[in-house]
C-alpha cells in the first residue's frame, strides 16, 4: 500500500511540475512577442505633433514611453525614417507652391494646419464622425485603395459652397492626398495636398467656398495627382454645404 501511495505522489509531483513548466513557458513566450511595425506605428502616432514653425511633423519617444508602451526599438528606426521622408515631401510641396495641409486626426485629437492660400477658394477643416455623412445628391466621389487612386477625377455642378468628406480607413505609413481643383470663373486650378501618417478616425469635413464671385451654378472639378502612398485606402465624397 505504501508503495502504491508513493508512486501516486511521484506521478502527482511530475504532473504539477510539468503543468507549471508549460504555464511558465507560455507566459515567457507572451512577454517577448515584439510588436509588428504597424502596431508600433499606431502607438507612435499618439505622440506625433505638428511643428507650425518648421512646417513638419514631430514625435518625441522617450525611454519611459518605449517601456510603458512596449515599443520595439528595431521598429523605431524605419518609423522615424518614414517620418523624415514625410517631412521632406512636405517641404517640397510647399516649395512648389501647393496649398499644403498637415493633418493630425487621432481618436483624441484633431488639428489641421495649412500653408498657402488660393485666390479662387477658401476652406476650413473640421473633424466629424463617420455617421455624419449627408446624402450627396448623386455627386461622384474620389476613392483610393492600397495607396493608389482608383477613381481620380470627378466633376459636378453645385453652388459656390460644397463640402468634401475625406476619410482614410487604413494605412501602413505616411500618405499624401493631392488633387487640383478647377472651379469658379478661372480655368486655372490650385493644387491642394494633405499629409498625415495615420487613419482619420472618422471623416474630415472640408468646407469649400468660392471667393472670386460669379453666378451659380458652378462647375466643380477635382483631379487627383500622383499616388497616395502608405498603402492607404479611403474616400473623398462631396455634398452641398448645409
């Protein structure tokens, strides 16, 4: 009987240690799984700000942030290289005379900063949720997928005030949405370029209005320029301004 009891105790002990080892292996395995580049990019975007003096995006990631957020230092190198490339694109856009907008649109913060202006058009950007979309009365939309425009040119008749509802639902890096708008009494269009490195977390409503007079209705034409980049996917929809 003692021999049987002893064997049972040995088996129980082996089972306990075996389960404990497997449990500890799982915990250790979980703790060392690094973030993907996309995951760390989303984290870094929470700390990005707009430098309105140097017309650029800026992010300060301290050691305490790295530890608290579990950011992979290996991922920080390509992320900051990506941010540096974005800032170079912005400077080039400004140099070419494009009306350039730096967009910061997160779950908790919204900021739109524009350099340059148009003699034909003025606009104002505001954050809106996805469910704020208003029926467009059949106005066409621009769309992009995987960083490239799929519908790159739209034209419609409207009043001197329209609203564009812009959204980026996915991206893996910085993007630039650039298009030329032809409207009003002039055939010369201005190029408008928006830069960011994250999804928009809902719609960005841009309220456009013509500033050089004329009679309604107006012919509006938006023609996209170049790829969006960043594997970004989204829409630009149009409606009357209410």
